């Protein structure tokens, strides 16, 4: 994610991102809206249960990345309800182009799993769903459960 987008998130939610992420936000700009929405929901949830943004108990992010084309958000002080919000955001992310935010599908390119819309799919990439059916016919390939 570019620096301007990263700074925008941190500026809007300074409490949630009060600890510097060692590698920044390791995903594309297309997921910016998902992260803004998720961050807002987590902070609102904290306020509802009486945890203010200046409390030590306020949640904070420790790692935000795209892992096998799914948003992975790790943090501290997260409640079960916040974890549910994170899971919902992850479900949306794996159908959202990491480049532009349009609806997309998981594709494999140079062994990397990324969500691309049709417009941003790199030449030579294949749909993970197609790879799955190919792998089903050929058991030598390891298949990740989330694609089954
Ligand atoms: Zn796109």
C-alpha cells in the first residue's frame, strides 16, 4: 500500500495504529476502504464497551497483510466481537481487487495469490478456482483449504 494511503489510515485511527507496523500495511491500495471500514468498526466497538482511545486496553494492530489473497489483521486487546469484524473484512477482501477495489477473484501469478479484477489480472495469471480443479485431478499439488 502506498505511503499516502497508509498515513491516511493511521491519521484517522491513531489509537488503533499507535504501534508502528514493522512492515507497514502489506497489501494493495484496493483494500483501503475495507481497512478504513474495519478500523472504524473496531474503534466503535471499543467505545461501546467503555474502552476509550487513550486507554491502554484499547486494541491496536500489530500486523496487517495480504496472506494468500486474504486480509490478515493481527492485533492486541481484540475482543471476540472485533475478531468477528475482522473475519467479515477478510471475507470481503478475497473478493476485492487489491489494485483498484473493484470486485475481483483470487488469481495465481508467479506462485503469488492475489485478488484481481478482470482488468488488473496480469497476463499469464490463472484463477485459483481453476487451479483447484486442476489440482483435484492431479493429487501431487497441495491445495489450501480455503479454496475448496
Ligand atoms: Zn482492479
